[in-house]
C-alpha cells in the first residue's frame, strides 16, 4: 500500500495492527510514515519517535529518524528536525533526501555555507548511477538557487534553475522561481514564459480555476504532474518526497 | 556615513547567550473599562462569513491628544444587519476608558469588518469609515462628541463584503482618498458545502466563491467620493479575495502605492504611474507570492525597514502549515522573500496569523514583532491539523539580524485565544506602545506595556494643519530619526494590522545618552522637515504647515 501511494489505507491497516498488538513497533513506524505522507505531522511525530527508539528489529526503524526530520521541519521545530536528519545521515550516509532535508533546515536557519554543502551532496546523490532521480535533482538545484539568490548571485540562480527545469519540468516552484529570477534580470518575456509554465502546472494540479488559464508558453512544456491533488487546501510549502530508496517493505 | 540600525546591531552579536528579554505586558482589561465581547456569528463558526472577526479603530475623536478606541463589531447569520452594535470607548488616560457609544450617537449595527479613520471632509476632525458585509458606512465626526451617518451623501455604501480599508491622499491633492478591500460574494443562505483540509471536512472558502472587486475612491475635495476603479487599473486587475492593504510609497518615486493582500491568491502591488493610474506589479515585483511561488492567505500586514536600506519592507501573516512571510523591498521594484534570513518562518508554521505590528517594545533601538493568532476551523487540533484552534500570540524580539520567539512576556502571552487583530499605540502616553487585541466572539484584551523607562524613547507625530487639508495625519509620511550615529525609519502607513488602522505617529526606542536626535519628516508631498531634539523621552509634533 505504501509503495503504491495508498497512505490512507496503510494508516488504517497500521492502526488495526496496533489495536491488536500495541507492542508492535513496526506498525507504529508504518503508521507514522503514512500519517507523515498525509501531512499529519504532529500525529506522525509521536509514532516515528517511538519507532526510532524501538529495540525491535524491523526494516523501517533505521529510516524513522528521516521521516521524523520532515515532520519536525513542517512543524517548525528546526532544531529537532536537524538532529533527526543528522541521525539518519549517520545511519544511512548515502540517502540524498536526508541531505536535502539538512539543506532545507540550514536554509531555514540562514546557514548558507551548510545549506550549500548539504544541497550539493544531495544533488550528487540524486545524480548517482545506477538510478539517477531527475525530480530529486530538480529539487536540489531549485534550493541551490535559493542559496545563490540569498547571496545576491542572480545569474547563477538562473543557471541553476534552468538546469532544474531541464532535469524535471513538473515543479511549479522551480518555474516560479525562474520567473522571479528572470524578472530580476530584466528578461520580461522569458519571465512571463516561465510564469506561464508554473500556472499550467498549478492548473493541472487543480489549484487554479480553468478560466485563469494562461496562454501556452513558448518554452519547454512541463509534463503532467504526478503529485496527488488536494483541492481547497491552503497554499502549502514544497512537500518533500520520501527517501529515494523507499524504506517501506 | 549613517548606519542602518539592524546591521549596526548585527555587528554587536556575540556567541554568548543573549540576555533575557525585558518585554513585558500586563493584561489590564479588567481595570480598563473596556468590557466588551465582540460578535462574529456563532461559536463554533459554520461559514466563511463568521471566521474573519472584526477590526479595531484608533481615533482621537474628541481631539484631546490621546487615542480612543472604536470597535465596529459584527453580527450573526440570522440578522447580519442588526448585531449588538459598534462601540466607542473614550480614552481617559492611565489605560482607563469610558464607553461613550450612547452619547456619541453611533447606532451602527451592521455586520462590520474593517475600520479606518481620517478627516474625510477636511473639517479638522477624524471621521470613521466602516467596511461591512453589506453597504459600507461613513460616520462623520460632528465635533461635539457625536457622529452622523453621511454614507449616502458622501457617495459611498458599496454593498460588497468589505474587509480592510484605508484613507490616504492617493493623488497628493491634500484630501483623503479611500481604498476598500472587498473579499467575496457570499449569500448566507447558500454557503458552499464543506471543503477538505488534512482529511477533515471544514468550512468552505474562499476558494469556490467569486472574488469581489476592490474599490478605490477619489475624494472630490468636499468630503464626497467618486469610484475611480474603472478607469485607474484597479478594477481591471484580476479580482482577489482582498483581506488587507498597506498604502505607502513602496517604489520610492514620491507617489503612494497600494499593496493588497489577497487570501489564497496572488497579492497586488498597485504601483502608481500617474494620478489615478496604477499598474499591478504584484507578480513582476515578487510580492504577489512567497519565495516558493505559492499564494498565501495574507491576513496581517506590517510595514517596516527591516534591512535598514531605507525602503519599506512588507511582512504578512498566513495560514497554518505555511509560514508568515517577510518580503524585503530591494530597490523599489523588486521584493525578495527573506523570511528565513530573519528567523520569521519556522515559529509560525503551526499558527494561523492575523493582525501584526512591528514595534520597538523594549526600546532597544530595533523593532520587535507581535502577531495574534487563532485558527478558522473550530475542529483544529495539533493532532488533526498540526495547529490548535485557540493559539498564543507570537512575540518575536529582534536580536541582531534575526527575530527570536519569546515564550515569556507576562501571563497574557501564555493564554491561547482565537484572536483576529490588534492595534498598537501608546494609549497611556508613557512612552511605550500598548496594544488592544480583538478575537472571535471573545472579550477584547487590553495590554499595557510595562517598559516604563522615561528617557529612552521618542514619539514623532507628523501633522498637516493647513486649511482645507484632510490628510491631517500625513498618511504616507516617512519619519527618520538619527541618534548616536544610528538611523531608524518609520512610515505613517495607510492600512493597519488587520481590518484596523495604524496609530498616526512614529514611535522609536532611542539609546540613553546618545546625544542630540535629528528628526526628519518627509511629508507625502515631498516637503522635508528637519529638526533636532535635545533629549529623548518626549513627543514631538512636526507640522507640514510650518515647512516652507
């Protein structure tokens, strides 16, 4: 269920298992991950903390700190988030999404050198054979552009974002940031084209009324996003993906 | 060369643990004479109309030099035109107020949201404009302690659901023009079916409703208004769910611009290109969305020069599972989301933020930030939505570059409430800035700032007492104070924390013994007054009438 993205069903199953055997920490881990994937971070947090501290052997245990890191990030608890990601980085050193998480925490704390280092390491991991992760690369490059912008390196930010949309064109954040950067560089037409692509993605996600459809963009056309849609939901920050190596069985 | 304050302070930051905050407020509601529970539908809320609450108005209606309090108040779905009614509280000094509603002749009972204050008819007295669900209202101050409803005579009374509003001299002709944010078309008998948030059924809106067009009015000079939306570029912008605004010269070209915060939609930045000609630079400037390109809820708006570059930056409060946002004004044309740089993002993730204000509460020479919070969904809990229904206020103290969330500042800080707005002013005129907080179907809260030092503050009061001038509070003026080589800036901003107005004065913390203080006021028409004040601890009025 987890690998198919059926997190609500996984939640029900995990709760059922826990009801029958409250001592089964693996069920707590599955429940925590499924709740986290449904953006119920506070409730997920307690199950992931339990899983992380478990003495029972099960495959998800070593990844509980990763998901706990994301929960705490979304709850604004950057200190605990950082500690959780650091723990996971020790346990699973090659996980690029954990490096990405550490990069976002560093950005949140305005530690630019650390953010640069973690995000580059994340990019390296997402680019590594045998299975490079294009979406992961795009996300890392997009956040590296944040570091560049924060440093006032607008041209570098544009270059990073252009690499990001080449890697994966389905992230509306990336197109939006590219539009913003091009505005700053006085490239109005190119900015409008990037903004139109961001709008098209939002439309495909159901986050725009149809009548607000912008004219087709002249730039490369983004593919249909594969992110689940949650209509009538307030604006959300970028949602992290799971670790690229799915820890679920 | 003068140094901008924040970076001067940043240089002084050490690795040592910062000293404990000295910011302290005391809840003096019980002794204040303000005993009022506002009305906004029923509890728990069932429709979008009931969740915004109402604003607060600061007005010196009796001309005695201190700020009184006007509360427009709401109503209920059963009878939106006949709620318990607005209230007017006269400031008697020492944080004590008297309810003078009956004597004032104010009989306003329509469901009200925003309030703004200004001398609409240039007769030397502040009037009250109320943005309503239903026709807006203008109350004229007759000068004898009473008000009269002159809505129809003034050419106002737009029936759309108004939220925030602001008076400002948009065309710089001396009188006060008016901007009204309108929210959405809502029929109480036909609310949308519930929406979904984090797997729960919740009150629908604003998405799914039709956004209402904002209104921009020109004052014809005689206290009557004409709607200029159709020909100035405001009405032709894509309608948004307008919730709040700030009017000040963002671009630095001497003309007032208008920032409009829209709920869950791109914000507008109406840059004035010529009198009654605006261009929406929201998207192009970067202020329409946050740094992720996401539209936000944008309830509270606070303006300050956070990075010390001399330009007004914009802080907005937003929904839970999102963050509040600080847009730095880089050069008058470009804004950059620097929320994280200043530490303002993470502490707000579990909050639904409303009214907000930058104020130097502890007089250490930089502005701190107070925002009030509370969810819109009655069923909100940490477990269900990562956010409680009743929430504590967020008090952020500036320490060096970054702001730090304070956990202690008095018992009031620990009390979870369902707040919607706050106004900030030196109500007892002791030199520090106090606050009044309004929530949803709950008692108003009066907070006294207990800083109480006599010689570490300065209040600059820009005025324009020239005959026939309605913009008597110099809305749009920039006030600059330099003491000990450190420069601080404030603006008299049209608009307010949320559905409320800002105090028409500029408050500064000034270090003791910093020598003479240079005070510069740039009035909306570009005229500049420069004066020197020997010592802090005083209120200084700077009148445009005395500037050649």
